[in-house]
């Protein structure tokens, strides 16, 4: 383990604001970010990442390397929910297993955004196509999770996939915003992109810090819901993302040598959705317990990834390059 990298990550102001949010909840403070402000900041972060990624994509050479990277990423979004489902099913039942498997097969845009900030701190570049890949990975895992829970649930409905679930997977607001910003960034000229750079770049880290403060407060409030479910839930919430992140950190070396791209692929595999998937599971798995899959992703996996996961995955990639 590169402890220098670990300590540098732990001293990142954005991460410290996240931890501060958890501490505020433990102290029973009334500190909170208004819902309207929190939603605006999350939209801003998605817009900024999408626009910058699209502009970088316009200057990138799209070849076979990008094709194999997309294919590799999509395969993780299909395979992770499958083996996660069968690990979870015996302990938690098919409804909960399907919802949690979809969550861990899907991605967390906030984790991705924090990972981009981590790369910038390390002065490591990444391809603009990685933003497009992020936007592509929510829907496949949701559909695989729904297929599995419908195949294995006791009461068969005759439908393996509900049209409303499929529609939500593709029209989710965060997905549309990322893709729309990506296209606009790709179309914009250099001078036009530079004109809004103070908004897309200069204030990004400040907004990220405030957003992570809000995430810390939300995580702190949900931690208590998990203690009643025993050690299995905690173990899965840490070991599954660690396994996925480490595995992809190693295997991604077969398709690309770019450190930034490999790191982001690892983060996408290790993260868990706590926005798109819970919204979809309200429709697809109404009997699943949201006090399980939502806190698992937000209160355990997300903090683990941004504190310890980032340095671990980066160190493995660096070792794999030697």
C-alpha cells in the first residue's frame, strides 16, 4: 500500500467535508443542506463532468482501444449483478437480492465525479469517452437485476421486464443530463468551451466539497438502519466493491495502458448506485427493503471507496504496469 497516496487522499478537503457531515450527525447537529440546493449542486456536477468529457472526446482519437474499453465496461455491468444476486439470494431472498445486485452492478455518478477529482489531484489524465461509458452503465445492471428477480420470484407475472422499468433506466434524469452535456461539450468549439470554463472548471471542487458534506449527512443518518441486519450486510458492502475494483484494476490492463482510464473503470465496477437503482426498484421490486440496499450503497460502499478504495485500486494499477 502506498501510504503517502492514502494520507494524501484522506487529507483531500472534499473527503474531509464528507467525514465532517457524518460527525455532524453523530453530534446530533441540525446542520443540513437544503434539498433544493443539494439537487442543484448534483445537477451542476453532472453537467460539468459531462461537458468537459464531451469536449475532451471531440479531440480524442476513437479507435479499437475505445471500442474494447466500452465492451469491457458493459460486460462488468452484466456480470457483476449476476454473481452478486446468487451470493445474496440465499441470505436475503430474491427480491432483496435483485435490488442489491442491480445496485452493485450499476454505478455511482458521485463516486465517479469524486474519482475524477482524485485523478486531477494526482495530475493523471483520462479519456473523454469514460464519461460516456459512465452514462451507459446504469441501464444494463438495472435490467439484469430485474430479469433475475423476476425469474426467481415465487409469483410469476408473465413478464420478465416491465416497460416502465426499461423506460426509467434510459430516461433517468442523471443519465440524460450526462449524455446531453457530453454532446454539447463535443459540439462546442475551444473558444466557446473556454468562455464558460470559470463555471465548468474553476468552481467545481468547491461545489464538490459542499455536495460531499451533504452526502456525509445523508450517510450518517442511514448508518443506524444497517446495524439490525448483522455482519453479512457490512461484509458484502465492503468486500464486493473491493473484489470488483481489484479485479477490474488488474484485468483492465488487457485492454488499455492508460492509468486514468483503468482507474475509472475500476471505480465504475466498485461503486454502487443509490439514486437510479432505488428509483427503479420501487417499481420492479416493491417487496425489496430499501433500508437495506440504499444505506449499503450510500453509507458503507461510497465512504469505503472514496477513503480506502481509491488508493488501493491506483496502487494495483501502478504495480500492474511494471
